[in-house]
């Protein structure tokens, strides 16, 4: 899992501040097929995954 924890890909960063503002902690930012993603746990410890399937630039 440590290999997946790196800087958040550009297109998926926008929701992360909203997650943080809700008092939650985004983790495991990754960029691999089929898209860029990060995860967070809600206040009940339920895991959510945020994924962007937007085409990669370049």
C-alpha cells in the first residue's frame, strides 16, 4: 500500500479539500487503470473511494 501513497493526481485533487473540511482524512492517493483515486473513512469508519475516469492529459 505504501507504493500507492504518493502525491494526489491533478484532476482528483478538487474533492480532497471538501473531505478535509468535513473533518475527514483522505489517504491512498493513486493513479492506475482505470483512473485516479483516493479514499477516506467517514465518521462511522465506512470507507469511500473517489475516482476520476477523466482521460489523462498528454
